[in-house]
C-alpha cells in the first residue's frame, strides 16, 4: 500500500516543473494553465484536499471521478453538463443509459465546489473543478500527472439523447467505438491508451454478463475469456437478473492502483468487458496493447497526453456558458 501523504509531497514538488514542460504544450487552444492564478490561487490545494479526503472514505472514488470527467467531455464537450440534474425544460445526462445507476462522485464534486466557492466565489467553473479532480484522483492512485489547463465554462443545458448516442457501450464492435472517439477528435491510439483507465474501478455484471453464458447466441461463454476468470465471474454474476448490479473489478490484479496491469490482463485473456478484450483481438490495436503491457512508462506518457486531449474536447469559452454556483443546476 502506498502512502498518500508521501505522494502528496511529490506532487507538490513536481507540479510546477511538469506543467511548464513544452512537451504537453501543443495547440493549447482557448484554455490556459495559469487561468486561476489570480482569481483562485488556492484552487489546487482545495481540490487536492477534497479528493484526498473523499479517498479516505471511499477507495473507489478515484475511478468514479475519472469516469465522470470522461463522460462530461465525451458528451457535447467538457462543459459540466454531466453534473446537471434533470429539469422541467430538459432531460439531462445523468439518467442516460450508460450513466443511470452507474456514474458516481457527484457528492464529492458538490462538496469540493462548495469549498471552492467559499474561497473564490463565482470564479471557477464546475467543468474545471471536475477536470482537476480527475487528475488529482489519478495522481493519488499512483498514476501519471498531466497538466490541466483552465477556462472551461459550464454549459446551460444537457441532453439525455446526446449521452445515449455519443458514449461508447461495451457491447459495440471496436470499429463503432473507434468511430465515436474519432468523432471527438481523438484517434485509435487515444482510444487504446484511454481504455487503460480500466486499470481501476468496477463494472456491474450486466455490462459483461453476455460473455459468461451465451456469447453472441452461441450457447457458450466468450472463448476469449480465460477459463478460471470465467468461473470466478460466473460465481459473482450467476445467470439470473438479480445479480445484474453486482460488481467485479475491471482490473482484478490491482483495482485501486493506477498501473499498466490492465494491458497485462488483456494479454492473458483477463479483460473484463468485451470492448476491453477486443483491443488485443483486433490487429490494428494489438501491438499497442502489447507495448503498454511491457512498458509502464510509455503507458504513463501516452495516457497523460491523451488526457490533455480529452480535457480539451468541445470546451465552452466566451458566449453560451457561465460559472455555475452549484454544479447540479444552472444559475
Ligand atoms: C473505450 C470505450 C469505453 C467503454 C465501452 C467503457 C465502458 C465502461 C463500462 C461499461 C463501465 C462499467 C460501468 C458500470 O458497470 O456501472 C466502465 C467503468 C469505468 N470506465 Fe469506462 N469505458 C470506456 C472508456 C473509458 C475511458 C476513456 C475512461 C477514462 C479515461 C474510462 C474510465 C472508466 C472508469 C475509471 C470506470 C470505473 C468507474 C467506477 O468504478 O466508478 N472508461 N466503463
Ligand atoms: C463515503 O462513501 C460512501 C460510498 O462508499 C458514500 O455513500 C458516503 O456518502 C461517503 N461519506 C462521506 C462522508 O463522504
Ligand atoms: C455499429 O455502427 C453501424 C454503422 O453506424 C450501425 O449500423 C450498427 O448498428 C452499430 N452496431 C452496434 C452494435 O451498435
């Protein structure tokens, strides 16, 4: 078990030098690393502390916060729309099929945002808080650092339909998932390396049960699933509906540690979701999986670069957005 406090110090020490590194400073876009230097100088400390505190209570929260940021960015851009509750005028993303009874971490974001408001009222958007919280969560889980730039505004609406259409499903063919990444300006490599996020966190039986008993109507399990993993999953997820919401770790070797074990698992037929294991079955992605399985530094470096791209998708600046006071509703 690593010590969070030791990591904490390393992060404080490294943060300024890494964020100044030209390696990450590509297009930059409309966002800026120093955006809150004057308007909210304590932002980093507040968010880091909030995530650390949440992790003391719930070891899964790091995974949940990363996924929340992914789902925010992937649906109509990183605009905090995933955080909005349904209203009379729109049905939001929270109850869309991939999110309902699945995404979590809202209370943690609410609580961090409340602390940020106390220190810097109406200065920092919810989308930026979420982007930073996801980064801190991964660093505290032993994963890589990536520089987060700021200035995203919060959107004024959210769409259940967009979430249903734009988020990838684990049952889709890899080609379809790839197309969804390409539609967001990401590429095949981003898809492979960001899937490495499944090195932490959990999935409900209903997301992979199709592989356990009757794969694609064959009456048999998925042949690309290791047999001892298969029997253990069949025990967790017996073939009855009431097991649907039970959980299995996406990376059973180290479910709370952000490392490259996910790719080692794939090499050993131990991927949990069909969409995970598909990455080694497709010749276009197999070599990348193999590289990441043997080179943890390559994985860290590429994951960081792709997280920067993810955090820049469809950001809202200027018109059409606001700095929400509370993340669950527009002002
Ligand atoms: C490539 C397409 C992807 C598909 C099909 C997919 C699908 C899923 C599914 C089905 C779950 C389990 C949800 C549940 O059972 O409630 C899950 C969990 C998760 N996903 Fe993905 N995902 C994908 C990409 C990503 C990306 C790009 C990230 C982040 C960069 C990510 C981060 C996570 C995390 C951290 C969890 C665990 C969440 C928790 O334990 O609360 N996923 N994903
Ligand atoms: C602690 O985590 C659990 C989920 O595991 C959550 O339901 C609860 O609200 C959290 N408590 C605090 C004080 O954050
Ligand atoms: C994959 O995409 C094709 C073309 O857009 C579509 O017709 C098909 O239904 C999709 N498959 C799944 C399983 O979503």
